[in-house]
C-alpha cells in the first residue's frame, strides 16, 4: 500500500482580510503586580487593512509585501509566524507545511492593531485552508495568548474589551461610522508610551462607562465619546510630537465631529457626519500634508473575512 499523502492548503480559500482596529476610547488602570495594565476599551474595525493568503510549501514560511513591507524588514518572527506556530501546536496533529503571504497595507507601530489583526487573519485562514478541528473558543485562546488585542482582532467585530483585553462583551449598537485615519509617519513604541504613562501615574478607572444600548447617529456617538478618553494619548504625543500635530490639524477641521489617537499612538482618527464629509476631509488633508498616510474609511463595516 502506498504512503498516504498529506493534504495541501485548500487553494479555494481566498485572501483573508485583516482590518485596522480603532480604539474609540481606551481607559487604562494602574499596573498589576504582574506589570500588566487592566483596560476598558471600545474597539471597532475599519474597512481598510492588510491581507493574508496561503499556498502549499516545503516548510512554514512567510513572505511580506505591500506598501509598508519595508517597515517589517528584519522581523523574522513576527506575529503571523507566531500565530501559525501556536495554531500548529494547538491542532495536536500533523499539519501540512504552509507558506503565508502578508500584504502589508497598514503602517507599522501605528496603534491600529495591525500585527494582532494579521495574526487573527492567519489563524482564521489556516483553520479553514487546512481543515483543522479547532473550535472558536480554542482559536480565541490562541489569539489571546499572542497579545492584549489578540482576541478582539481575531473576529474583527466591535467589542468592549476589559481585563488585559481578553474579556470581550458586545459593543453598543452603532451606525456605521464614516471616518478618516491619519498617520504622520512616526512609528510609536508601545513600551515607550507605557513607560511615560507609568511615570506620570495618572491611572484612570477601568469600569465600563454608562452607555445606551444603541446609538442613533454619528453625532450621538461622537457626543458620548467626548466624555470618554484615551489614557495613552498624552504619553503617545510626548513620544511622537508629529502625532500631536496631526491630531491638532484634525480637530481644527470643520468636518470633524471628534478626533482622537487610536491605541498607543501613531494614528489618529476623525469621526465625520457622513461619507461626503469624510471624503472632503481626506482630500484636503492629502493636499495639505502629502507625506502623511491619510485614508478615508468606514468603521464597523464589512466582516473580517471580506476579500
């Protein structure tokens, strides 16, 4: 009897979308004895992001291309490969070798959860392409082991994240939000931001704020968010003053309902009343600062598996 041939990745599985994560608010508490900070954050996801695809290979491999591939040069063990290895271990059976391709469209170290979202996309893709018998709960546990944003970025759905980011609950119902993302090209180190945050000692409450079950309009969302905060915004601006300049520019524009830094910085977002306002704002910023990464997007848009 001939030797059984192990299956190759299913070529019918399309490229998997890895959406940009945006922290609409981010409340951060005092560090625990372990050094981790408890958080409370309302996360949503954009219709812009990276893409991960797969093909058969002789060994586990990763190729990175796209507009921001150069910024990952030298990262031979990034989150996509770590996710792949963790899932292979979780599968508890021989897994065919797979070559992963990451099309890097999001800036690196930008506060958009790109690495975590890429890892989540790789996990979803590998489970489907290799027909792995790994439940959603086990897949989420693997994602959570990779970092604070891992569990939320696995599914790419709006969520309220608590604890270290692994405790997820449904977000209030919101309309799809038209927005503009702006990154001035200054990578921001999360470790540096937290060092400044800890030195300042301005730790906030991480109890979920009171919120309606549903918001009716972007204006209502923006008004409620104005009462929340990003506790990492001030230290992020101290680490990268260029981000502060981008934030001030956004806040001065007439189309902006609310502007804030996302996550630990690098990228700012502006919420707008609608598509026309977002398009107008994005076009003006692109003309004003052609060296900035400026993208019009919708938050809470397509499913994470959109092609």
